[in-house]
C-alpha cells in the first residue's frame, strides 16, 4: 500500500521559513500559507529535522540556523508580496525583488519556471531609474515602483496564478533560480 502523497512543495517549506520570523501557531501558518494543518505539521517536522525551527507550546519560531538562512536569502531576494495590477484582474499576483542575478536567462525561460511551479505566467521587469520590461517599453509600472524599494539593477518578478499560494511558490522558484540560491537551499533543506 502506498502512503499519503505530500501535497506541498519545497517552495512551501521555504515560504514557511519566511513566515516564521515571528512566532506563529500551526493554525496561523495554515491560514498564511493556504495549506491544511496536517501539511503544516509535515513542513514543521522537516524544518525541525533540519534544525531550522524551534517549537514550544506558544508556537513555532526560527532557530538561529533558520534565521541565518533567511538572512542569507534576503541578501539576494525579498519575500514575495501580494500586489494588484490591472493587467491580470482575474488572477492573484505576487511580486518579488531579485537583488542579485547570478543565473541570467531569457524571459521566456524565467516564465517557464514560474508556470512549472503553478503560475499562469510571469513578468520580469528590470529597474534602472524606472521599471521596464523588454516588450512593453512604454508601459507604466509606477504603482509597482511605489510598492517596492527598488535599486538600480534589481529585477522584479511578478507572477500571477489562480491562488496566492501558487503565485508565491512560482515567484520564489523564479527568484531563487535567478539568484543562484535554489541549489544551496535544496542541499540545506532535506525533505
């Protein structure tokens, strides 16, 4: 007999790391990450097994090793945040800054990574005085410029999907791939 098939990805585990910067209960994480409490329990077990989490009756919080890992990630990327653009009104959208791109690739390959991880699509914008995108040179992204603290050379990944979870996982997958952190995290978080 086959056991239960997990219904979460390693990007859900990474998202949990970002959300555990403050103490949270399992039910709070379940709500924040849009996952069931049983799935959250499995994710917390993985984080504990990898010594990235401390748990008590009051809730769960990153260990020193977990905080160090999140700080390392935040040097190159920022946690995806919910945004609202008029371009894709029927989808949920997340945006994430990539501060350091170590793996350059064409926009369509970045979009393909996002789609493989649950998004309907993605935009990759670059910042140099203002946000721009290769094929929409005259597009106005000033609302996004106000939402994100962008610096010259930053890239902004915008993913859109049917759920915030899928948009956030896709945003993280693309950001971590571009920043070169994906392989490091795969080695550090053994599921």
